[in-house]
C-alpha cells in the first residue's frame, strides 16, 4: 500500500485533517525499518559465507598448509573483532552481516581442517561441532533471513546426525522404526518449544517468528506427507508399537501448553493449532497401530481435512495470503483425488458424483460464509507469531 | 548483550578450530607411520571438495584372525613390520591382546575413516588418472599415523613413491 496516496485519500474524504496526515506520515517514516537494506545485507552475508565454503571445497593448491591455516585464523580473528566492534558500537546492520559471514566461516574452517589433515570422519561430526560452537554467536542475529539460515544449519546438522545414528543402530526393523518415531516426536517437541522460550521471543522476535513459521510449515507438510501412509497396506512388521505412546504423550503435552507457547494468539487460532497437531498425531497413530489394507481414498480425504484445518488456523491468525494459497491447494487436492480414484466405470462414476457433490457443498458453504469471513478479516486479527 | 558473553561467544568457535589444528598436529607428530596399499575411484564431496575414494588393500591373513567386524571396537588389526616402507603383515586380534603382541595396532572401527583423500579441484582429473594407473601396479600407498590408542590419521598418499600433496609436506 502507498501510504502517501492513502493519506491523501483520507484527507480528501474528510476523515483526517492536514495536521493529522502530517503526524501519521512522520510516525510511519520513523517506524519504517530499512527492510531492503537488511535483506540485501543478509543475502550478501549468505553469499560470502557460501563463497568461503566453496573456495575451501575447491581445495586450492597454490598455498601451503601453514599459510592456509594462518590465513584462516587471521580471517576468523578479523571477523570476531569486526563483530565485537559493531555490536559494541550499536551498528546492528554490520553485526548481522558479519555474524552471518562468521557462521559460514566456522563451517568452512572445519572443512578446511578436514581437507588439510585428511580427516575421514563422517560429516555429521563437523556439523555437530559447528552448530554447537556457534550457538552463542548466533544469538546476536535479529533478522528473519539470518534466523532462517541458523535454523537451516541446525536442521541440517540434526538430519545428518540422525541419518548416521540410524545407519549404525544395528537393531531389528521394528526397534529402528520405534527409535525413528520417538526421535521425530521428541525433535518436534524441542523445536516447537525453543522459539517460544520467553527470552528468545522477547529479545529476538523476528528470529523467533521465522523459526515458528518455518517449523509449523515443516510440521504441517510432514503431516500431509504422513497421510500417504494410507496409500500402502500396513503389515505386522511395519507397526512401530511402543513409540506411538511417546507420540501421544508428546502431542498431548504440546496441546496442553499451546496457549502458553503463543500467549498473544487469538483463542480460535490456538484451537486451530491444537486441532492441526492433534489431527496429525491421531491419524498417524490410527494409521500405524493395526494391520490394514491400503486405503488411498482415506489418505486423500485426511490430507484435505488437514489442509482445511491449517487454512482455518492461518485465517484466525490473520494470514490472508496464506489462507488463499491453502484454499487453492485444497481445490487442487480435490481435483487430483478424482484422478487417483479413477478405476472401473462404477467406481469412477461414484467418485465423480460424490466428489462433485462435495465440491458443490464446499462452494455453497463458502458462498454462505463469505460475508461473515470478510467482516472478520476486516477486524485485523493479531498475528500469533 | 554483556561484553564478557560476547567475547566468549566469539572466541568459542576460534578455540574449537585451534584445538582441531593442535590435536591433528600432535597426532601426526606422535603417531607411528604405517603404509598400506590402496585401490579406488574419484567422486566429490559438496562440503569438503574433491577427493579420491579408495579401499585399503590390507593383504589380511584371514586364517590367523581371532575376531570379526561384528565385535565392533573390541577387534583390532594387528600390524607386524616387514621391510622398510612396505605394508605390514596384517591379521585380526582382540584389542586387549593386540597391544602386547603386535608392532602396531589399528582399531577396526576406524577403518571406515580411511576411505578418502582430499585433492585440489584443478588437479582432480590428472590425479585420478595417476592414481588409477599406480593402483593397478600396486604402487598407490596410503601413509597413516597411528597413535597408541589405535586411532589413525592419514599422513599422505604416495603414487609411485611420490607424495601427491606436495605442498603439504
């Protein structure tokens, strides 16, 4: 929205006078953050960090070991001094950029050690050292882009470590499945809690918000994918067993503490988040508890219900664009469902008839509810994250 | 942000990197050098760049072996010296016995770390060809520094007696 033209319209319509218009314009100018500057800076930091890693990965040959290591340490000290001075001097933009570069530099340095000393250790070890040693310094960052970069690094480390762990577990298939399910459930718990730690959400609101949004996106995407379980038959050996109890416990705790995790979210948004989380857990548990045949139609319907619950939640959070995207996905999923269940003439006919009725019913609901929805959207709900 | 926390946060990664250098240098300086025949091929690693992937050709005396891979970290390679700069005689012993019976000990759990050698990007193709030729003639040798705990660290890869990481020496 162009603020100046809007203010001009309001003044012309007699809603505000010239003095009020001037005060609003001055307030907006002072409150405006240099978003482009931060975005470009963040992108620059990510690019430089990637460049350093790439140069190291090329294992350049022209410089001897001592010089390489010395240059690496000098660069590290220079970056540290730069970060220290910019933080102390209150130059937030510089400290963000340098912290982003420093984050990449540490990973590149560990890779350099791996090259020079021909360390055949599995990559997850270097990633673990990188992630652990950079946690304090990454607490400096405040922007969404670098917050996302940090989360991506942590998730990369987590996934690489988990893969190594499961490859070397040497347990029976069912035991491995149980460990995997517990690992995902506990990880989910930890990842959803961390960005809602009061210090984190109070002092690093943009990073906390980015983490929260990203993790809920991963959670709902994972839930959506998990419904493909219904596309295959579950045999006796495929059932996880005791770990489903852990999933139920973890999800119950998360549902119970949801309003504490998101204290500023509207109650209906909290309800939506609880429904999404509970629905994903319940459909996973039901789908894997007993042996059963494949049930693709059920999986497809569950996916549509999950998308609808997610759309309801984002609507309550005031995320209108996301809501529109999700409704588009629901329509697309229904369309794909028609093609999935094409089979015999009878099956196709029944599917198309019932699917068409469902679509018409949804459209009718939409039409009936749209004035109410429009009124609600106009209220401008508070964002939860 | 408190000044002391900021300094500690910035120093921590640098200390970790420094300790990594010191640990590796100590290992190379104090470990005993052994050489092994190798054979392999060349892929690349997104994080650490080009490397030659190889397999150690241990010429293991399997009949003399007392333990297997299923015993994990309890099983060691017992290394007995042969001629100067030649691969040792190798057979498996339980680690607790190997310490007293062998000239050198290599824990089998670390064998999977001896599978790649990082090379400069611009020389990757040349070195790969050189490596393949040398390996066919049994002239590709990996030199490994092994410490008293039986942990290895690659010292160099030598093709036809020539160290391919010339700048590292």
